[in-house]
């Protein structure tokens, strides 16, 4: 697939990525308020993937505060890997900026999914058409 317009960091040199990668990157970027520190920590510079495995990122994230570690777990989960995100921990530790970023990320993903889900609904028969 072709590249998609996206507010991706200039330092990314992803030569090609698909719509799913674009949507997931946008959701993670919203979560971390487009903070380059977190985007550098999470992503590979040359291809649309995490910099290292999700497990390795989680081990590295243990050096951060509990709230920052929770942010990394949420970002990994939004990217589609196993981040073991704990919403209750996030609600207890995140500041307003992180909570707003999380809500924006979820809203972004929901806006992407709603048209797809709507397209699958068979209104005449009251169910999904697969």
C-alpha cells in the first residue's frame, strides 16, 4: 500500500507503511502527546515496528516511574503488541495530559473502526454481513 498522510516524526524514515500502521502510529502519538522522547523509545527508525520486542521494551521501561511505565504499556498495547496495560493503574497514576492523550488515542481508533464496522452491518437483515 502507499504511504498515508500522517503526522509522523520527521526522524522516521519509514519508506513504506500501510493504513493500519498509520492509524496505530497516530493513536500512539496521540497517547504520548507527540512527545519525541517516547516515540524514540518505542519505534524503529527505519520500519513500522517497535524498536525492540514488546517484552524488551517493558524491561527497559522498568527504569521509568510507574506512571511512565504504564504509558509505555498502553502504547505497546495500542500498537498491537502485548503490553499488559492496566487501566486502573493508569487512572491512579497518570496526570491530566496522559489521560487526555489516552482518551484521544481511543477516540482516534474508534473513529477509524466505526466506518469499517458500519460498512459490515447489514441493515436490511439486522446483522453483520461477512
